[in-house]
C-alpha cells in the first residue's frame, strides 16, 4: 500500500470524528444563542450610582468619579430582537439535525467497512481509533499490547480495509 493510499484511507475513516466535532461545535453555538436570548431586555436600563447630596459626601474619590459619569445603557446584544434570536436558533437546529443525520450515515458506512475485516483485533483497533477517537497509546492500555504491536495491527488493518465511496 502506498503512502497516498494510506492517507486516503485514514482521511476516509476520520470523517466520522470530524462530523462529531462539527456537531459539538453546533451545539455550543446553539447554547451561545440561548444565552443571548435570556440576556436580552426589551427596553434600555439606566444605572445611577447615588443621587442624594448627603450620600455623595461619603463617597470615595473613585465612587465620585463613577457617579459623575453619564448613565450606562445596557441593551440585549447588538440590537437583536428575540425574534431574530429564535430564528437563528431554529436555523441552527435544522443544521444540527442534518449534521447528526450525516454523522449517523458516516458511522454506518465506516462500521460496515470495519466489520468486513476478518481479524477481530484489527476491527477493535479501528473502532477505538476512528469511532471512539482514542490515541494509539490509549488503545495499548485498553488492549494490553505494546505500542509497536498496536501500530502493526493498525497498519495491517489499514491495508486490509476496503473503503466504500457512498459519500453524502
């Protein structure tokens, strides 16, 4: 197997891990939009430090400086309305569902290719590496083999695996 073929197979197997990372990124983005929705206010809010003159005399210099500043207006993030945020979250939901569907299809294709291998150890190494996302060092510990032996099993598995080209 040439180095180019090996790289192509590794990229093909890594698609599922990349799809999983995309799902996590979309979930995090959706959570950020949810936080924006809970932090918005419909009208500006004004803050004043202290109004009464007798209380002003008791202030420190820093408090007096802050008290003389113009009022602060707090708005909910960048003039977004609640409807804008809900629409963005809805679009993210659709994108997230599509990403989950794609990841499921990728997982099925990769799983079928791995299951077609005759050696159980090769199957297990490929599942650990490309589905569970473990490093070879972690696989060594789980399987009880040396690092070099896991490398050999991994290389043999890459030689023997047949890629399916059902790319969505």
